[in-house]
C-alpha cells in the first residue's frame, strides 16, 4: 500500500542519513541512531510510524524520556506530518494519532508507571532520547515483549550522553550489523534546517571546544568527570563593589529552596554598566528555619531594589513565600550540566565574578564535581539567577537605591531576553 503523499513531498521527505536509516527499517533491522541535536531523528521516527500503520495496520508506540518531553517533541511533528492527510484523527487529550478509527500511534513517556506503558501489542516502538532514560531496563521488561505479536521492530535514537547504557547499545549494534543498523549524523547532515536556523542553534554554545558543543553538535561521547569549575581563582574572584557602584547597578536574587535538613540558599547578583560584568556580591545559606524566617532574612540582608528574585520551580513553596511578602519567579530549568558550563564560560571570560566575601559559594565551587548531588545549594541559586535573569535595556537608568523593596515582573517590555551569552546585550 503506497504512502499517500505528493511527488514533491517524497523529494523532500528524508535527507541522506534519514533515507539510509529508513531503508534499514524496511529491511527489518533494529535501528540504533546516536544522532546529534537537530539531525532529524524524531522526524524520521514519526514518518516510519505513520507509514508502518498505513501499510501493516497495527499500533505503534513512541516513548520519550518523559511524558512532557514526548508531548513537546513528537506531537508537533506528527501534527505536521499528518496535516491534510485523509484518514487520520489526532486525539491530543490522549496523545494518540488514530488511523481510520483503527490502529494508532500512542505517545508516552518513560517516566510513566508500568501499567500506563503496557499495551496489547505494537508493530513499531520508537525509543527517543534513550540515553536520558533513567530506567532503560523497561525496554526489556515492558516494551520488547509487546512486539512479539506482530514480529515488531524497535527504534532507538538519542544524542550522546557519555558512556552510559546508550553507549553500550551503540557498541553492541556495531558488533552485530546483521541484526542492527547504526550510523551517526549531526546537524550539519540535515539540509532542511536553514543557515539562519543552524546559526541560532550553534550560537547557544560558547565555542567549538565547549564540551556540550562536542556532545550535542559534533556528536561525540563526552565524559563529564572531575572538577566542574577547574579555573584559576584569580579568573573569577573579585572584591565586592563599593556601595556607590552597587547603588548604580541592576540587582537580582537567586534562591534554592531547602527541605530539612537541606539549607535554603540565596545569592545576590548585580550588573554594572561601567564594569560591564556581573558580580555575585552577597550570599545566604541557612537551614531549619520557617519560610517566613528565610523571607525576612533575605529581604533584610541587602538594601537594594531588585528587578526579580528567581527561584526553584516548586509552585507550592513559591506561593508560601509570596504569602509572606517575597514574590518569586520560577526559573526555567534545563539540563544542569549545560547551565554549569554556562557559568564556567562566563567566569572564564570575565562576564561573571564572585565577591571574596561570598565564602560559602566559593567553597562549593572549589569542591564541586560533575553530577555531584549535595553541597551545591548556592551553586543552584546562582544557576537560577544568572541563566534566567533578564537584562534591562542599557538606555534605561538603573534603579535608584530606595528604602523599600520594589519588585518588577520579569516580562517587562523594556527588557530583552538573552540565552546566557550576554555579549550581544552588553
């Protein structure tokens, strides 16, 4: 049964790497695709599942790292693939694409319970961003058995994330090419991305030697090991600006909520147009106190007016702080390694410095290792503040020192958003 598209569509359907992987799928092989960012693996999986249902008439399953990510990644792609296609009905509330009131593509996350993942049987199961799955064993325990009824196939795709379970799967595939198909691709193999679009993605990285650039763009296995902030102290250590300079600076706070026995932490960060860099000039780290006590201490510690106080995303805790007079803006949280590298790059380039009086933060930085869990609360507070703050228009006069705190929402029309590399804004 033909895949019902126009001739023009077929001309633009796949780029070369996608087409080679598609032919391997048609040959019945298990796909293992360690492809880099924006290389087209999710689009490929969407096309394969749609075609498989139209040809074979059996259900397919797409599984991402989480249900939220599944909705964000594949649902929009399926909507685009199936736009104006007869016979298909998109059930967004259930995240299902149904073909002629029969077989469907189900979209789920690997974070769901076993009961929510189990189905009656599938012809194709696509495991996307597999290297990020916290419980990869669910493939053998839950997913593979559901392929038995229809002699099904499984498709693995992911950007690389160090030498973990996906790395082992990739090596196994290379050693068993009679069963597996594996090949590598990067953003540069994808001609469907415009030059401007590619430039936007590449601009998110500090340089082509950035470990995340090597991992996400060049598609290399990068092991994040050892000390994260391996920089000479003189690179980022600073004397606290004097009161006159702080009076003529823009100010933000970053907070990390602690749950007993973990401490609640806060950092104060300022930008001064004369110095043209950010300084973390004050810190707070206390445990076993009520939220009202933390709020009072934080508000009392520094006398400046703050553009924003950016915090961890727990909505209940944010609501409790607002109830005692300290409004908080939830941070947009992305991969922590990426945010740590953003801090390291800023510190290395002199865009972010730490005042010598912030001894607890300096202690955390000087001992922090990649993937460390604990003793990182001030680092987390710094991540929330620095990677989420909105830098005001430099033509606007800085907020004057005032006797009371004035809070402004982070979506002020005079602000411009940056993605962490502030060179264009300053």
